[in-house]
């Protein structure tokens, strides 16, 4: 874009798309398998580091993603892009192994209440189950990431303390996972809290792959992403068009919007490796696919270099 600020050696930012998982999971009208595959194939050429294809959850809990195997089998896997899936338990991991994935993205909540609502079990039971999943992954040479939901706060039990969050980080770090995603499931984080969590995690575990996963529920999404980058983070989950939300978290709304995140970072001179125009095209077509306007301000306004006709002065 024309007014991009050139940096001497631009910092690389890794963008991870979650629209076909976090974005689709709460949609009420089933999106056909071939539409999911077609969208992922287009996104695969847009420059992402990682794409979360689907989730291997119970089809009763998330009917929209009951076709996870078919989608994984149907997509073209672009070299250089990692294809990950969300996994809540051993059954999900066994399903994922049958189709082959680059990463298991395990999930549990820091909040006991949200873990019960989302996964129908307590945190301790989730953790014990995930220990077996991690063993299975390592035996199959599959990388493991753990997404910790409600890391900043839970809509049912309130603000999550840094100490409580760190206690779960410690437990997973000791099991040899590759990365941890710090998830703001219902947009409760603020930039000061983000800075504190990013500094604490990286200081204690500098070699772990850290990802920040924000929702824009209270309009703080991009501010939080910027606070994370300024605190040394280089990896983000985001969703095309800003679609998304956990169906088992009251008041949940969309993730931070991929095209807005990329647009901001590109303008600031970071190296996102992303094809912003391709993203906007995909986002426009996604609106047609789901039949309603997406919460993407950028899709409405266009990039900053979009010029408008001056009004007539007659
Ligand atoms: N994939 C497919 N089916 C699964 C499954 C999986 N990963 N895990 C469990 N099931 C099936 C069981 O086989 C059983 O089937 P049956 O009724 O035909 O016998 C049924 O689901 C119930 O199994 P159970 O172990 O009792 O699960 P549950 O009802 O306690 O649900 C979870 C637990 C974790 C499987 C379910 O709550 C879930 O998938 N949650 C995901 C929520 C989510 O993705 N939220 C958004 C992302 S944060
Ligand atoms: Zn999310």
C-alpha cells in the first residue's frame, strides 16, 4: 500500500486463520463441505503461516464441523502452510490421526465454569485427558499446541488472574508442548492486561511458540493485538471478516478480523507475508456464502489507499 511506513528490517508477523473453525462453529445454517474446502484452498494461497481447518469435537456439540475428516481430506495442502485442527479429547485426536494434520490444537479453559459449559467436564478431567492426547501426538510425531480459553476473563466467573493462568501454562509447558495460545474468548482483555501476560509468559518460557487469540467483543481487539506486538509477540489467530465466537460462552462474538489485522500491520511496515487484496475478495464472497454482512470495517470502507470521487460543487 502507498503510505506503508518502511522499516529497516521489518519484523515478521505470523497470521493464523481460524474462520473455518472459530468462525463457522456457531453458524446455524450448515455450510456445505465443498464450500469449506473451496474457501480453505483460496485462503491457502494468501500467505498464512497456519490455518485451523476444523475441529474434531463431538458432532452433537458442534454440528457445523461434523465433516472435519472430509474437509481435511479434501483440501489442497499448500507447502509452507501448517494445517491444524482443534481437539478436545482422545477421541478427537484419534479421528485427526486418520486424516493426518500438521498440529493438534488442544483446548481447555482456565475458567472452571467455562470448561464445564464448553467441554462438559472439570478442568482436572480435561487436563488428564489431554495428557494422553499429548502422548499420542508425540508418539505420532505431531506438533502440539494448547489453546487456553478464557485466559483473560470468563463471562460467567469474571477476570482470570495472571497467577491462575500461569499455573496452567506451567503444567502444559512441563509436558513438552510446542506452543500455547492465549485466548481471549469473549473479548474481555485490555491492552495493559495483554502486556502483562505477554511479558510474563515469554520471560518464563522464551522457547514456546506463543499465539494471541483475540475476540473483538468490546472493541479492544486491534488495540490488544498492538499491545501484544509491542510486548514481543509475533503470532496471531484471526478470522476472515471477523466472524466467530464460542457457542458455549454467553455473549461471545467474532474474532479480530484478519483483513483488518493485516491492513494495520502492513501499514505500520511489518512483514505479514499476506495478500491483502485476496483476503478482501475472500471476505466479500464469505458474506455472500453466509448471507449477511460481516463485522469487517475494512470490507465496508476499503483500504486507506482507496480514493473516492469528490462531491459535485454545483
Ligand atoms: N468426536 C466425535 N464424537 C465424540 C467426540 C469427538 N471428539 N468426543 C465424544 N464424542 C461422542 C461420544 O462417542 C459419544 O457418542 P454416543 O452418544 O454416540 O455414544 C458422545 O459424543 C458423548 O460422549 P462424551 O464423552 O460423554 O462427551 P460429552 O457429551 O461429555 O461432550 C465433548 C464432551 C468435549 C466431546 C463435547 O463437549 C465437545 O465436543 N465440545 C466441544 C465444544 C467446542 O468445540 N467449543 C467451541 C470451541 S472452544
Ligand atoms: Zn475464539
